[in-house]
């Protein structure tokens, strides 16, 4: 049994170029992790295999986000999310994560694959504020209130959750701005 670490107010540092990969069964138990996953989380593969993925859940994460994740993947839909995880030594790390659903030959849910990269600072800063407010809403009225807060936040921006994440995760460099402008000219 793994114990929850004492939370440190320190961010894990790791390469922005490396992917963190994990696979879980349909119940959320880890069945595979890559070396980068172990390096960042501080756990060994042996410690993680068979353990529920929520061992990494940071208390700064709203329950409503995990409700959204499970609702989506149990419906057989892939989802992208921004997650703050907790490492074995209590440090945190922000990820942009794509969770892809796998089905067996009969079409039943078999497993979930997660592909993550470090979240850019502008993304983690925005989500840190958003998640703080969602947690406050949860304390007032539970997950439903937290989801209403997120919905209102997105309505004010007149954007869907998926489009919001897509726009945030998109690289903001000069080259990408030029490419976007070039694409607009072609269309």
C-alpha cells in the first residue's frame, strides 16, 4: 500500500520534450507506465502497477474535473485535461493530458491510455486560478456547483471546454503565428 506524501510547495522539474505515458484498466488501476512517468512521479513501475491512478491526485484538483474525466471515458469518449499531480516526495507537476479510450473486440471498455506533457506556465497559471475557484464552489455546493462554475467560466469566454484547452495548448511562438496567418490566407 502506498501512502500519500506530505505536500511540498515545490514544482518537479523535468523536460518539456518528454512524454509521460500510462495505461490503466477500466477501473483506473495502473497497468503500464513509461520511464518518464516514473522519473517525474518519483515512483517505480513496481510501486505503481496495480495501484489506482488517483494515487497521484493533488488536493488542489477539483473533484469535478475527475467527474468529467470519468463521465467522458465511461461513455467511450477521449478527453483532454490539465491536471496537477502529486509526486512521491510531495512536489507537484502540471500536465496537459490526452486520455484515449480502448475497447475490446466486443466494443466494451478495456483500458485508458494517458499521454501527457508538462503544461506551459501560462496554462498552469490559468488553471491554478480556475481550479481554486472550482474547489471553493465544491465546498459551497459539491461537484454540481463546481461544474456550474466551470460552465459559467466557459460561457463568459464563449468557448467550449475542448476549444478552450486546444487554444491554450497551442504554441504561441512567432513561427506558429506566421503559420496560422498563412493558413488563413489559403482558406
